[in-house]
């Protein structure tokens, strides 16, 4: 379990001091980051080649673009997840929130509401679910890991309870089939466009606003942020509310694409969203990460699963691949860092870099 | 010393609180449905609790070291299906061997978790979230590889199924295993050096390391134990339900973690114990049973997850509030 942010200040990133040595170390970190994204690009190319070998139809532009619709919901979840992880928190409840929103939508639809009003109700419930996560985390001061583990069960349980083992379909044509709508005369499906817009907005938020700088700062040293007058709790509550809202939105897109709503929708989505964020280079202890990396990692995961499906490997077994990717993406950089540190020590270099992570 | 007094105060307070909730629940349910206090129903609750307790003992040790193990449900599922297939193919395997086989399978998975966390320095939540997917996937690999997708009562030898019904000196054989494990775990955590080290590592890892405790080894041991117990639980699950498919034990990690957290073991490590966990397990089983008895049995199973979630949240929130208040009170007294 991760240590509270105040104890994590010694992470690799924040070691960069204010002196000249710190600057070089900061630059070295940037260089490492660039290498990480390069690694992702190589991985992505590898997956593309693998897919192309499996099916001659893979490279068809229509096909490859349509395939992306399968993982755009996870992509949407991964965007706020990256922000939350950078801030030193985690949200395990996003898959459950997406399912709850879908079920609320279906329930209100059955009650005879206008379909767009149903969407609004679902979004409101999602935002509320996220708000609850944020408020309990900040007000009661419980680790978000524990809070969202509880709401992971609670929101999924509500979704299961409301619909039981029934499923709802028969939504109007104006709502269903979002993945069958394209931009003008192109082959670009609507979910991909929605994701692209959301990703650009998140990049602007994280890398272009004061709020974004606060997210990094909180993840690096929450205590220092509090002493500097940053409204830490407000930022965290906003992040979780945003995560809930986006999860509800993803749940609606999923419902539109599958044309049905069920209580067990979006199972395991949190695993994949966290994998995308962490494989994309977000530090699980907070303080660093990029949206570009998360987007690249999302395509690696999504296209890999697509390839495994082409190879007739069932979805249940595909979770092995996601699990392995998740663990390796944290294990390997850690081992590399320690290897470098040990090497440096042997040469009589800076021993302080061999600092142990506060993981355990 | 203040910290210790605080801990005992909180522990007494919350064990009393949980017991009160338990009594209230029993009273309401027995008034609402006369079937609750029948021996068959109580026996069912005891058998359900038995499996939960075995997994929760391991999870308690892991959480005491300030880690978490999300993979126990998947380990239970793998062990149940694996041992079920072995018993189907070789009906002559003696029961102790079947139990040991399940524990050994779980031990391997648990060591995998432990190595990732202790040696690989992967945060436990991420490591076991990953292995949850991997182990569950391996169940599918195994079931499609061996072409055994389901084990039912007719596949299992009778003497194995008798594990859940046979009695020894008037007590169900099935219940003796968790009782022995509870006693052993209580003694180990409370009275032995390595058991106290579990608390030291979870309470203050840096201080424990400086005091010469090999914290990595303690964490590895905790995960190995959790895995082995989950594997053992899988064999008992097989004997109790005699119906196992590839989804056996999915989501069970939540019940286990809920029981541990309700029982007063802090997710921040170093505080708690198996006695509280036992009470937590009994409370969860009674809640589950009451849901079935008091509501329409068809819908109860769908709401149970929501109730677990609420119970986890309620327990940790109450814990944080009580601890905070006590801490303030102690500070005032000192001032």
C-alpha cells in the first residue's frame, strides 16, 4: 500500500534540488521520460506488426479505426485516472461508477423519461459518486485506496441491485450506435473524436494551467503544498468528482455502443485504466506523469487486446496480458533505477540515489 | 505508551461496537424470520464463516504489514478447480494430501505476490491487482487446457465431500481447521518474535529496518501465508459447495478485506489482530444470511455487494473518527 504523500517526498522526481546538481538531475529525469515514451512507441509498433501478421485485414483503415471504439471508454477513464495518480491518489471505483451510471440511465429510461434527461441523470449520479469519493478521502482523511475499494463494491452493488440479472435495451436510434457514426465522409468514428477532444482538454488542464501545477505539486509534497496555501483538499475533491463524471460519460458511451445496459458492465475497467496511466509513465507514488504517455499506453493495451482477439484468445485470458503489462511497467523501471544506483555506488558515485522506495 | 493505550481503547471500543451491531442484527433477523435461529441455519453460517476466516487470517497478516492482497479470491478459485480436477482424476487421493496440495498451489501464488512486493518493490495494491487478473486468467488457461470447465458433486469422491458433514467429538471436522488456524495465528502474532515483527514492519517500516528487522522477509512471509491459506480455503470451498467453475471465488477478496477492516485491523498497518477479524467474519456472514432471510432471496444476492461496500466504508470512517477524537482527547489531557 502506498505511503501517505508526506512520506513520499523522497521519490525519484522530487530529489531534484534547487542547486546545479539538482538541475542536471532534473534534466536527466526529462531525458529518461523521453526514453520511456520512445519505449512505448516501440511497443506500439511491435503490437501493430503482431496484429498485421495475424490478420491481412488489420491494416485496412476502416478496420483499424473501428477497432479503436473498443477501448475508447477505457481511454476516457484513464485520463482523470492519470491526474489522480499524479496527485498521489488512486480511484478503484471508476468501472463501478460507469456501470452505475449506465444502470441509472436505463432505469430512468424505463420510467419513461426523455432519453437525454436520462443521460443528464446518469452524469449527475456519476459526479455525485466521484464527489463522495473525494469528500470521504479529504474530510475523514482515509487513504483514497481504501475509500474507493469500498465504493468500488458499493457502486457495483447498487448497479447490480437496481437491475438484478435483467438487462435493458430498446433505446432510441438517436442514442444507440455511437460507434457507427463517423466524422463527415471519413472513417473516423465518433468515440475516437470524443476521446481525442477529452485528451486535448486534459493535456491543457494538466500541462497548461495552475490547477495542473497544483496536481503535480500535491503528488510531490502534499505537506509543503498545504503550508504554501494550496487548497489541497479542494483540488483532490475536484479531481475525484471529475473522475466520477467522466466515468459516467464513459458508461453512457459504452451503453450506446453495446445498445444494452447491465449491472456487470465495465467490469475490470479500473484495472485497464490504471494500467494505461502507469504504463504511460505516471508514478504510482505521485508527482510525475504525462497524458501523452497514458494515451500511447492506452493504444498499446487496446491494440494488443485487439490482436489477441484476432488470434482467438478469449477475453478472460487477455486479462493475463494486462496484468503482466501493469506489473512490468512498475517493476522494470524500479529495477533499472536500482541497478543504476548500485552501479553508481560501485564507481564511488552518489550513494544517496540508492534510496529505497517507500513501497512497503 | 500513549499510542498503545490509544490502540487498546479503540480496540475495546470498536469490538464492543461490532458486537452490539451483531446482537442487534441477530435480534432483528430472528424476529423477522423464525428460521434464523434454527440449527441448520446457524450451521450454514458457521460453515460460510469457516472459509472466510481462513482467508481473512492471511489477509490480516498482510494488512498488518501495511500491504494488501487483492488476489486471494483468484487463488481460492484456482486451488478449488485444480484440486477438484485432481480428485476427479485420482479419487484415491487422501484428504490431508488434497488440503496440502491446495495450500501448496496457493503458496506458489502467494510467493509470487510477495516477491513482487518485497523484492521488486512494486506497491502491493498494483502487484496484486495485476496478479488478480493473471491468476484468474490462469484458471481459464488451466480449465481449457485440461478441458475441465466445471467440477460438480458427482465428480468428487464421497469421503472428500464428507469433510463438510463429518463430525469429530460432536464438532464438525470442517470447523476445527479454522479454529486451529486462529489459535496458531493468534499465538504467532502475539507471542513470537517473528509475529511481533509483523507489527513492527507495518507500524513503522523505517524504524523496523533500523532496528535490524528484515522487513522484506516479513512481507514475503505475509504474502506467502496469505496465498497458502487462500489455497487451503479453496479446498474447503470445494468440499462445502461441491460445485466449482472458473469463476469460483470472484470478488471474494472484497468480503475478506471487509471482514479484516471491520475487525479493526488498520489499513495503515501495525494495528489489529485475528480476534477482531473473527468477529468481522461472523458479522459479515450474519449480514449475508439476514439479507437472504429478510428480503426476497432472489434479489438479496444482487444487493449484497452494495452492503459490503457500505460496511467497509462505515467501518473505516467510524475508525478514523473515533481514533481522531481519542487522539485529541489524549492531547488535551496531556496539556
